[in-house]
C-alpha cells in the first residue's frame, strides 16, 4: 500500500502543482480515490484566517501520536491536529493570517518505529488563491431586488448530453421527460438551460436567482430536487460542473442578476460518502439507532445501485424521525425530550440528520458555505429547514458568514404561520431565553398564509382583507420586518393561480401584494405564465413541472411567447410591467408603508419615500408629534407632501363601485392626478375613483410641483376640488344633523305615547 500511496501522491502532485491561482478555481474535489482532502483549496486574505482541513485516508495510523504533519510554505502556521474515534480522519488546523496566495505542500508522515524511516504517507499540494477584488464587500440581495426561484431540473434542458451519468444512480425518465407520468423523476434541466435564458429573466425584471440545490444528489430516487446532498463540494454532473456554476453566476452578474445558493446544513443524503465510514460516532443524530461499527469495511464509491443500497442499509437502520414541532425550540414550557425529537429527528431514512453540535462538523459546514460564496461569487444564501439544526450552531454559522461578508444576506426557512416563531430567529430580536442570531432575513410564511386566505374568503367584519390588514400589525414582533422575504409560492407550496381558483383578478392582486409590500419579494418560476397545480395536499413533482419552452417537446414556449394563451400573455405582461417599474421605484423598494382598514371589499395601501431626507430638526419634531398624538405613523413619509408615493387599491367587488378619495386626503395632499403604472393612463384624484370590476389598481403620485403637465393642466387642482367637496360635505352634514334632530324628537314623542 505504501507504493500505491506514493503513486496517488505523485498523481496529486502533478495535477495540483500544475495550476496557478488564475485557473486553480476550476479544480473540483476528487472523490474517486481513498484519499480525500476538503476543502480542495482556499483563499489567502480571508477575514477569518483560520482554516480546518479534513483529511480522509484508510492508511492513516491507528494511534494519533504516530501522525506527523509538516508544512512547506510561507507564512502558514500549523496550529494543531485533531482526531476522532475514527482513525481514518485527520483534522488539520492552520493559521493563514501571514500567508499570501501560493501552492504549498502538506507532508503527512507515520512516525511508528515499525514503518519505514522518514517515509511520508502523502505529500499533498494545497493552493491558497488570491481573492477577487471587492469579494469581502460584495452586496447581498436586498429590498431593491426581486428574487426568482428556479428548480433547475424543471426549468430548461440546455445540454442533453449530461442528462445521464454512468456514476449516478438515477437516470432521466424514459420516453418523455416532461410527461406528468414521471412527476418525481429527473427531467434533465441543467445549468446550461438557465444560462441560455438569462436574457429572458433580465427582461422580465427579476434581479436575483434563487436556484434549488445544484450539488450532487447521488440517490436512487427523488434526486431531482437536490435536498439529499451526497457531496457538499461538487455540483451534480447532471446539472453541469463547478466551473459551469461559476460561469453562470458571472454571466448573470453581467445582466444585473445575482445568484442565491440554496444551502442545507440540517441533513445530507444517505449515499453521501461519509455514510460508508462516518468521521465519528456522533457525526449524525440519533446515534443509538445508527450502526457505526463499519470502520473495517473499505468504501467503494463506484458501487452499483444495489450494492450501495445494501451497504447503506447495513450502516443505518430505523432512524427516529423529526416531530416537526418547531415551537419546542423557544417554548419556555417544552419538555427537553420534545425539543430533542424535533431537532435530532430525521426527515426520512434517506436524509441522515447531522449533529451540528459536533465542533468539527460545525466548522466543516461553516467553511463549506463560505467556500461556495467565495468560489462562485454569490450574492446570498437561502438556508433550508433552518430551525431543524442545532440552534447554537446556527448562531455560529450565520455570524461566521456575515462576519466574512458584512454586506451579504441570508434568508432562513422557518415554515410556520406563527410570526412569533419566525421572529425568534432574526438578528436583533431580543428573546426571553437570551438567544441571539445573526440571521438577517426569514421567509415570511405567516404573511403568505394570510394573503392566500384573505383573497379566497368573502369580505365581512372578520374575514377577507381584514385578516391581511391585521397580520401586518404583527410586524411589531420582528426586529426588522422589512428584511423578510415574502413570496407568492415556492417549490413546497401549490401554485398561486390554482390557489386563487384560476381567477386572474385575484392572481394579479396576489402578485401585486408581494411585489409592493414592505418586504423583499420572491416569485416562483412559471408564475408569470399561470402554471398550475393541485390545490390540496403535497404534489411536489407536479408543482415543480417543466417550464413551458424549456424542453424539446414543449407545446408552448414562455421564453418566446409562442403558443401561450391570451390569459398567459396578459399575466406575463402584467408581471413584466410591474417588475420593471419596481426596479426604478424607490417608493416600492424602500419606502414607508401606510394602509387603511379595508372597507366594503376595498383595501388601500401606500408606499412612500421622501425626495429629500428630513433634517435632524424635522425628525425631532416628527418624533415629538408622534409621542404627543400617540401615533406610530406621524413620521411616516406618506404624510409628507414632498414624498413620491404609490397607491395600491385592492378591490374584490365584481360590480362597479366608486372609491371616495377624501378618506385618503392626509396622504394625497394636493396631488390632482396620478398615473396608472400598468395602463399608463392619467387618473384624476379630484373626484371619486371609479373601479369598474374586481382587480388591482396601482397609481404613481408625484408631488404636485413635479407632476404638472400639459395633459392635466386643464384639470381642477386638488385644493380647489377639496374646497368644493368640503362645502358639499358641510351642507350634507347640516342636512344630516337636521334629519337626526327631527328623528330624535319623533322618537321621544313616540316613546312618551307608548
């Protein structure tokens, strides 16, 4: 075996030493040999100068004291070596604070007297690359953005030659990849397909792409969704390569699109190479039911599907599954066992649950996230099943990533309709148990749930829009509600068009609410062309159906518009118009929100931003007025006459109604007209607004001095109209008072008579 190891080392030396920092980032981790070193390379000049390397080899000596590591490089300090109960793993801790970009050598030796004197086991070249300019200062996604979620296997197949791979267990479904008879199989979408349609996405108006996991999922079934990762450092070859992913991000950036990586730290896939020889007995949760006495069986990562399945079965048996009881993490009365059942339980037997309280595993996962951000040039992370992981680790993980990239952004998935539960995890929240987080954002499931319910319910005192209105009042529990990500759907929810019973008016209201809310908005691929799904239960494979035009046998093509129905074209135009308007609207990106209690099936919101920031004196006066008047919105930009404003009117009435704008006088001020941003028509604000049918109206208001133009010069000023309405209202009140007095007298007389 010594000779074999020398051959392996020689091969690695030739491969690794032959590249320089310019093209070193094309290296993919090598999993085809029994010697593994992760991460495969790193960078000099990182904010955290410490690096932990995980070395795996079955030739390492059984006693830790027999191992010796020498480093031949400049400015690199070996801090320590760490071991586990599995002697096949070595963790090498380095200090890179004084290191410049270079390729250095790790020399691993066995000092056992029985071994050959001064004969290293391995000489492993390792490269520290130079960081890209501005890497640390990279800007993460923000309220200026609109996120577009893509399930890569179902979006577009740009390279049919990579659909099937000899070393992958699952192949693309036979006959017709997009046939609904194969909703849970691989269809063949890939990185090339996304890359080929970036221009469509940029023209649509989105600015960030959240792509479901692209990493290797070498599982026998359900490998298309990406959440059963079997190699945390390798893009699944059926999607492309690490280099393809990096090139996709670079191409997207040139078109004004950032890329958000879907990260999973809670679990891995059951065919991950760790499962053949776990790094330690506590690497996975539920160790009492996990058989780990397999250190003597040599792993073979090229086994057949049947052989590998049996190997995994002998390694893992009957895991305990999660209870999904999320509140046990923060419940002050929860039994300890209930908390353990939630956090330590597995999703399925094919998703082993990781024990992030193991410090070596924690470091591995933190470094893996940072590696991908640095390598691929990412602008964000979406963290899957956030609260299911160890919460102490989650605090360290989010803090480490954000410390490395201060302007970055991370959104966590906490799938619950309870805003109290969601708010617990956001940075800045003061929790009763003292828990602090560095997670900037979370998915706003509570508001999403109320959005769907409010649109489908009839309007009454306590149903319909009022539920949506009142849910916003819960924003007081969040540290920063504006940083939450609000969505109309994702890969785990049924399609919005189906959920609103394929009512195009309700669909437009839902999309408008998401895109104009004081949130970071997110759309699901295909929403813009009315993709549908069942409305009850989980139908993941159908929800994630093929995007029209993304596959060779597509009957319609949403990229070109060919074959789309009139409703689909109308929806696509609506979404594109609103998205591109939002890209240049500071009011919708960062403006204040002011809304009015829904009345008679109509709900009105305003988003407003000041053209000129308030002075310190004005802010102090606004705060004083706010306190004196016990008003939370006294300082709101919507009450300032100089602000740019967007008025959004949601209307459920099927018949013609008129909306009296006097109610909104405190916001409308002297604005005499507004522009409908969808139709581009001028709307008068000096009289009641006619709403001909159910739907949404989006109006742009400018301060009066900026909005005058020849086409509205003939219209009476809002001030004149308000004077006229004021006189009319005074007359009406006088008539009403007289009638009331007469009625009171009549009632008194009638009471006396009885």
